[in-house]
C-alpha cells in the first residue's frame, strides 16, 4: 500500500528491499526475501521505475525478470554471480560502498582519509563491474552514508561530495 501511494504521489523511482541492512541485522533467506519483494515489484512494474535492493544474485535475477530496472547492491556487487546477473541484463547498477556486512560494518568504520578510501574502493568495484561486462554508463555509485561510517565520516563525505561526483 505504501509503494502504491508513493507511485500515485509521483515517485521517480522506488527502491524495494526485503531484508534489513541496519547495523547488526541478521541475513534473511532468499526465499523470504523473494516472498516480500516480488508481489510489490509485479504490482508496480511499468508504472514507476523499480530498483531491487538486494545482495543476493537469485533475488536480483527474479526481481529483474519481474520488472525491476535497477539493481541496488549494498555490497558493491562483490559477488561475481551478482555481476553476472547484472551483465546479463540491461539494468542500471547502483554500486554502494560498504566495508563488511550489516553485522560487522560498525567495527570497520576506521579511515585515515574517508573520501579517498571510499573513492578508491568504489572505483575498484566499478572496475570489477566493467571487467565482468557491465557498461560504465549503467553504473551508479553510492558512498554508502551510514554504512561502515561514523557521523564524522558521513559529514566529510557530504562536504567533499564533488570529489566523488567528479569520478563520472
């Protein structure tokens, strides 16, 4: 119902996910994630662009087949199977910066130069995507505010956002 309302209100895109990524969150089985997201995607596909927010290749594939047009992976498409799914589709890909996973990310929020390290790690992820057949013009980057970052890291990333935008 919330997705229907957002679409009716003119949302430009809806990011649909079936697994919490909050700090400390436990993973969800792919079958549970699919049960949560597929009905929403199927109901809204074609009315508003849908992004599937998942780190599981099988969930991404099913969601893209159901009408999602963006693959949003908080792990930055670390999994080669996820890159294969994206390469076999014409979807856009959102590569997010994250160290660790939701259970371990807080302990990994240690940076000497948060912007430089996030930039370098994002570009390594972009290179992996391109190497596996995903065209650069389909790749979006997300600095992952709040993911393996403390408040001061988030603020520094926002202050220096033009440095990430300059990556293209």
